[in-house]
C-alpha cells in the first residue's frame, strides 16, 4: 500500500479536490507533474464519468494522485421535508425571473457503492473523503486494493472516529476553507479556524495530518507544517490557474473589488459551504440544511445564472484568503509555494 507519510514528505503541497468542474484532469496532472499531490474530485459524477476522468488523468501521465468521494449524507426527516417545501416557494420566485423551474428535492447517495467498487478496481494511490467517514469495511477494501485513505475532519472527535475506523490519515479542515465544510453532521458543526484545530488534531491522532483552510502562500504552508501537518492542502489558491475549470465569472469575481468577503451558506446545496458573499447568499440566509436535496433544487437556478454570467446568482466557492489567489500555471504555483515555504523556514 502507498505509505502516506512518505508520500506527503515527498509531496507536501496538495491541490484540493474541487467538484463541479473546477478541478480538471489537466489541473491534477499539472500539480502531480510538479511534485505536488493532485486530487481528482468524484463528487456529482456517476461512477462511469469518474472512471473516464481517472483514465484521462493517467493518460496525461500522472501516476501519483488522489481521488475524492462525497460520503453519503444522512437521510431526510419529516421536518426536513417541511423546510424544503417552504424553501421551494422562496426559490420559485427566483426561478420565475430566470425562466427556469426549481429542481426536484431529490435525495441520492452520489452513486456511492458504484464509485467505491470502481476505486477498488482502479487502485489509485490515495482516496480521500469529505462529508463523513466511510465504514471500516470500505476503508479496508480500499487499503487492500493498495490505496491510502484520508478522511477530512473539522473536529477532534471526527478525527478520532476516522482513525478508529482505519483511515490512514486525516485532513484537518479549518473554517477558512472555500467550498463545503467537511463536517460529518452539519446540524452540530464546530467552525474552528485551522490554527486552533490543527494542533489539537495532531495531538489527538497518531496518523499523518494534512492541513486545509486558508493556505494561500508558502508562509501559510510553513505555518501548517510547523504545527505538525505532513502536508498543506490548498483549493482557493488554485482557482485562478489556467488549468482550473472555474467559470470565467468565478475567476473574475476573485479579484473584483465589489466582492469583499466570504460567508458560510446552506443556500446553494443544503450543506454549509464558503463562497464569495453575493445576492443569492444574502437573500437566502435561512435556507434549510438538507443535502443533497437543496443542491438539486437550486441546480437549474445556478445553471441559468451561469449562462447569464451573473455572479450574484452563482455559487462562487472561495476561502477567506481568496484575494491572495494568484493567476499562475498550476505547476509554477506548486514550485512557488515550495520555494516560499522553504524561505519561511520549512524543511521540504
Ligand atoms: C471550488 C471548491 C470546490 C471544493 N470541492 C471539494 C470537493 O469536491 N471535495 C472536498 O473534499 N473538498 C472540496 N473543497 C474544499 C477543499 O478540499 C479544501 O478543504 C479547501 O479548498 C481548503 O481551503 P482553501 O480553499 O482556503 O484553500 C472545495 C473547495 C473549493 C474552493
């Protein structure tokens, strides 16, 4: 099996998986070629589509990369159905203005079983998870197939659960992070900044810990490593790379003086996620916490906003450090982060 400590020692810069088209196979391949660890997101894809992306990454020459899965969320409650019905009527007005219909409040598990089966066959070096911790059985199947497993966590308790089930490593995600919070139970989230969470997780578990959340430059990488992380994972820092599949409107918003801050919101997907604060977030601050139903409901609205190139209606996922995202080819960014981290005293 892939030795995660050694892998992270060799590749201390991890490019975060960013589902929804942002992380392209070209981005993963460029990062891995530059000596980082590229992560291919599987979220929202069918198992077949994931298989095709893995082939594409391998076709681009990458061998050492991670694949990231969304662990299934807990199922719906009757109260959740009432909240979804209320949110549907709020969204209907927005949909009407955009000449689309609100999507179905559908529950699904993101093709979980088929993707796990596919990854057992595909034998990629690393499989990471967000939104929850898989069963011991799934983690064992993947390890037996030769993959190291990483569970993303937002609390010490989540880290302990992941290790007890046999995860080979954890990714400690601070509240600064762009995109979805990895929290296992969004109803009981604990939104701690990375600088507080990381040392506590490092003390609590005896597996390699990867740090994520607001890591934008080499000084941030060095700080994470000096707090005991084996590697630093960045998402927002890669959004402006030419290999990033982020929509041009999304890329432009990162430097637009009209966007000054980020917020955590359930408005787009029903799971807390951090994005640039825009009209859609401000107008739907009481959206229900019901994933993936809300994701499916808002999908046509987000697509219409994207077609209209309207940043006020799109999910512009970004972490708190978004203003420091650089427009650099991904391989160059990996090299610059390493150089800066070394300059800031890190040994890597
Ligand atoms: C656009 C975007 C999409 C994301 N999608 C995923 C995902 O599919 N899976 C995942 O585990 N994390 C996802 N994340 C979170 C990252 O893994 C990581 O925790 C985060 O980017 C770190 O914080 P930073 O954005 O400040 O670097 C996403 C982040 C962004 C910005």
